[in-house]
C-alpha cells in the first residue's frame, strides 16, 4: 500500500472537529486513489446510523476508525452491507481489534491481490473477501490510469 493507514494506537487520542477529521483522512484517500470524504458524507453516515453521532460536534477515535474503514468499503459495497459487516466484525473482535485486523487484511490484499489464502485465523471470510475486492478494484483503476 502506498501509505500505511494508522493503526488504532496511532489514531488521535483527542477529539477532532469535522474539518480536522477530513484533514487527517483525506490525504490517505488521495494516496490510494479512493474518493475523499466530505462533510456531507460524514453527516449522511451519522444520519444512516453507520457511525455514532459526534459528541458536541467532535469526533472521537472510534469515529475516525469507522470512517477509515468506510472510505475503502464505500468504493465497492452498499451502505447496508458495510453496516452489517462493521457490526459483525466489531461484535466478533471488538472495535480496536476489528479495525486493526481490517487494516492488516487490506494491506495484505493491496500488496498481493492475487493471493487467495487467508492471512491468519483472525481474519474472517467477510473481511478477507471485502479487502480482496477493494484491492482488485484499486489495481484495476491503477492499470486504467497508467494506460491513459
């Protein structure tokens, strides 16, 4: 992956306003060629119940983790499927562990999208296949961009 996404422990420990969240997340989006987040998108994710509402207009570490996952999954998955996947994985592993496992699976998939073996036992089939899908889409987009 062009730029390593921050693990849970590296996410800000202080609450951020929406502009600060965008400043944090969007450079990663640009580096890996996914659509950047907007304020409107974040507001819609709150309204749809995909992420919890901010506390006094500030976003916590858990919001940022959700948004990093969503920014990649929204490239190829319906919001309802994303919601169900997040619920399933956070129930199974806990938020911190699910987020870090997603990053690990995504990095693995982006480095070697042709691999069809699961990275390790902690990666669920849903997480494995979602990250493989993202990796294949990104590799296809890179190929298309380099062909033009």
